[in-house]
C-alpha cells in the first residue's frame, strides 16, 4: 500500500520538475527572442512570489499551484518593471 503512494508522489515530483523545466526553458527562449528584436536590450526586475490562491478565475491553475506548493515548489515569476536601453 505504501509503495502505491510512493509511486504517486514520485510521479508527481517528476511531472512538477518537468513542468518547471519547461517553464524555465520557455522563459529563456522568450528572453532570447526579445533581446534579438532590433538589437535592443530590455532591462527589468523580476520578483519571486507565491501565486494568488484567491484568484477564482484560474481554478485549475490554483489547484496545480496548491499541489506543487505541497511538494515544495510554490514559486512563480513576474516581471514588475522594465526599461528599454
């Protein structure tokens, strides 16, 4: 019985890790594409924060956020300001 729970948790951790890796890769791809537009750089600040649990418009996202938070991955990225240099 415990091995079933262990397999579920290991599968969830693998899925969460794959999802986080995909998000990071997508972010670096987007950053690379943005930096190549017109040869100009964008300078900005990024803060790490917990996703909003009270946002009922994204019900599935909040469920995924709560699940990943249980696994120790409750962090999201948000660009808060940017300047063009």
